[in-house]
C-alpha cells in the first residue's frame, strides 16, 4: 500500500466523511459516519468524535496532518474560520486557514470559506465550494457552475476566484414540488430515469426568445396551465419544473453576466444534478469542460500544499 | 328599504358569500358561510346549500335572479362553465354564461372564467378576476394588476380584456417564508404594521439598475446573506422578501411587456396586498388609478345586465 500522508475531512452538519490519502491523492481508506455530524456532537466534543472515526488511522500511521472543510469551520462547528474575500487564489485561501494541535500531536487545519463583497444586494458567501473550484483548476480564466440546493456561479480569472453568486434553484424546486399547488397535481415517475422529454420542454421554454421566459414568477404557473390544457401529464410535472427552474438559472446567470453565448463553462461534479445542468448548457450555446473526479479532495490538497511548501 | 333585484354569489372552495342587491348596486343584506364552501357540500347538494344560506331572501322577496361566480363554476362545482377565450368583453362573457332554474322558479346564472390562448408557454386561465376587471372598467385602454396568491396582469383594449398573465408571487412568498431557509431565520413583526423600511429595501433592489436584480433565483438568497452581513434584522426578513418578490413581479411584468415607464395602471382591490403593490408602482415610474369599491359585484351586475337587456 502507498504511504498515507494526510487525512482529509468533509465535515458537515449531518455527517463526517474522512479519507486516508496518499501523496499522489489516492484514497487508501475511508469512513462515512452520521454520528460525527456536527448536529450530533454534544458539548463541543469534536476531538472525541474525530478520534472515534479515524483513531485507528493515527494508531497505524502516526499523527498525520488532518485537513478539514465544511460546516465544521462555521460558527456552529469546532473552529470558526472567517471568510476570505474574493478575489482569492491558493495563497489567500491558505493564509486564511486556522490550525489546532490535537492531543496526539497531529495538526488539524481548518479551511476557510469565501465571501464576495461585490455581490448584490449583499455580500455573498460559500463554504466548501471554493475548494471544489480550486480542485477543478485555477489555471485558466473561465466560468464554473456548481449545481446544488444553493448552486454557485463563479468566475476564475488570473489564477484566482474573482467572484461568485448563489442561486437558490434547488431549494425553489423542492418548495414548488413539495409544498405548492404543483405538489398536489404531480405524480412521481415510475422509473429511475427522469422524463427527459418533459425536462427538455421546461428548459427549452426557459432558453427561448419568448419575453415571458424572463418572468419566472409566471412561468412556474405553467405547471398548472399545462395540465389544464392537456399539454402536460401528471407524471411529467416534476421534470418539467426541474427543466424550467434550472433553465431559468442559466437565463438569469446570462442576464447577470456570468457567460455569453459561445463560451465554454465548467460544471463541477459528476452527479445526477450536474447531468441536468450539462443537458441545458447547449440550449444557451455553451460548451462544457469535463470535471475532474474528486475536485473537492484535489482542492483541499492544493490549498494545504501551500502550507507545507 | 330599496327594492332587492338580485342575489349575487361569490361561491368558492372554502366559503359561500351572498349579497342581496338593489337596482343601484347597494348591498341590502349579506351572508358569509363556510359550511356552503364547495369542499363541504356533499353529493352535489348545492341547491340545498344555497337555500340554507339565502332561502329567507326568496321567502321575503320572491324568486329573485341569482348570479354566481367563483369555483362553483369549475369542474368541482355545481355547473362547469367553459372558459371564454380572450379577447372578450361584456358581450362574450354574457354569451358564455350558463343558466339553471331552481325548484322555486328562480333562475341562477353561472358566470364563465377566461382563457388566454396566446399566453406562453401554455394558455393561461382565470376564474373570477375577469369579473373584477369588468367592474374596474372596460371604458379605457389600460393595464390592470390584480394582487393575490396567483396575481394577474391584464390588458384592456377596445372595451375588451385583450390578454392576461398569472404570476404565482403570493404563493412563492408563502413558500419562502414558511418552508425555506428563510423561514428558519425569520422573526414575526410585533406590530400590525409592516416594516416598510425593510419592504422598500427589497422592492428598491428589484427596481434597481443592478443586473443581479434580473436573477430572482439568486436575489431570494439575499434574505440569508443580508442577515449574515448584519444588514438585515430577523424581524425585517418577512417584509424584505415581500418587497423583493412583489418588486420582481413588476420587473418581470415590464420585461414581458405589460407596461412601460410613465404608464398609468389600475390596481384592483383595496386590501393590504394592494397597498403593497401601490407602494411599488412609483419605483417603476407608474402612476396608479384608484380602484372602485366592490369591483367584483359591479362586474357581475354589468355582465348580467347584458342578459336582461
């Protein structure tokens, strides 16, 4: 087995995920525990929770450096790490870390989140996504989108993260399909596969030249009028709304200046949600650069690499 | 007492509201009952429910004509009345009514809703708002907005309702403030009065020249970042979001072509919600024409007047 050189933690509110990593970035072993999630740790006993999860790795390999990101660095976590302001690259992110020495002598490094003071109407924030952006690559000027409940559009320029903006698209989708007039009419899809024809229909309207496509507050009502007009089936509604809101995110990102037709953008991640984003990109005349696997882990290693240079 | 000439019903899913009306439109008596709401009427016993509510009026004044609008004319109601297509004026709406003779010999007239086949991406519908628009007045070309859970923007041209569009703004506001990340942070306002300074802040951003104001999916996230940046207080959040989403409705209605800066628009209704709309209009360089009281009742009488000419 290659020699382990560090332990990387993705430590969030509901779970603690740990990886034992080699110099080349290979994951040699991993743990994924919900009991370590911040909300389940009592009285600030974070070190004990960490030892429960990775104590065996320390015993076998000595006091390896630990690199932690996620909500563990927030006000409700172990060590609050202030946001680093955009624009920021490797040097600024590394300078924003905080360190603590564990009882066994291992040093744990907490990575900072980022703040964009130029965002409107208030400074925007992220915690974790900046690490994925670094892992995707700061080598080239480009726009990246990070799909999620609160997705991020970010701009890389001159080797730094120049700015970013949060879109609450995933949350709006969940609200509409779980709690609104849409929820009552919607029928879940039988198979595992999305109804892509319905998804495309929503996305194509959002990408169209119709002026009404600028009116998302109105367009969501089409999930009802489409059914009334017998143009949407109950089992189409969920994916139709998905295409409509993600398509509207692209439309609004274009209006806000994150891309122009003809650009190449990066979509960070390789999950079901990123495949939906990838399907919409061509409707806005965008090409997609492939995402490296494990962008988050790569990003942590690159930031930490600055500390040990 | 002036002589009663008709009974006007606003008969919805959750309540039945009845008015005994004189020739000049004066309300001589009224009933408001939840037990008559469509969802509470069993086995289609609508006539019995009606007699429970207004039987005494028939007994006192004879078989007066009854005029009914609301969800009672929908698929789940007593008599389904097909939508009348836009453009439509008094003649078309009157021609779209359906009549039924009650056991006591009184004739009940059910008013139609309207459909806009030109709406994108699917034909839009309304049921009840067209009556309010008629009551506001078809005498002059203008744009009207009807605030509500599903508000309507409508255009009156050449004495007819030329087209309309639904905005699910009230519903999106309720979803955000009851079920989203915003709900967790929000504290209710102590007094009865809205926090107008917070409302204005949201509305002013929506009306601003900032490109980010075109990105509502992002702007809603400002309810969180404003608190993180200590620029919004917990008790400001609700009214801030209200200003932001209603302001965004105006912004999107402008993008869709419902008005241009400098126009005069009508805001139908005289409730708390219409005062919020009225406060935003000047931010978009709009003047507001006052709404007549009881636009809905006036509209019903004008449409019914066509039948008895």
